[in-house]
C-alpha cells in the first residue's frame, strides 16, 4: 500500500496544499473568497439566448410531457 499524500494547488491562491477539510481550497479564507466570487457574479455559467420561436417550441414540448397531461 502506498503512503503517498495527494497535493493540489488551491484554485484561489495557487499554493500547494495537502488534503484538508476545505478541499479544493487550502483554507477557509480561500473558500470564502471563492464563494464571494460566485455571489458577486465574477463567475458565470454560459447560457444560450433563445428567440421567441424556440421558447414557444420548448414550452409546447414541456406541455406534452406525461406529468403535464390531464
């Protein structure tokens, strides 16, 4: 069996840190900074803008699902 300790770089400060309870961050401070980045919308998830026709088609498809049929 191997006694290798996994290390990784903190995504905020880039310090190499052994595994800990704040993984993948090296500390609570870096975890809090990351959370703040999400709250401040520094990070975003890409989205595709739909036109009115596409929205209508999606709504019609959703209306036809078994759980929406009466």
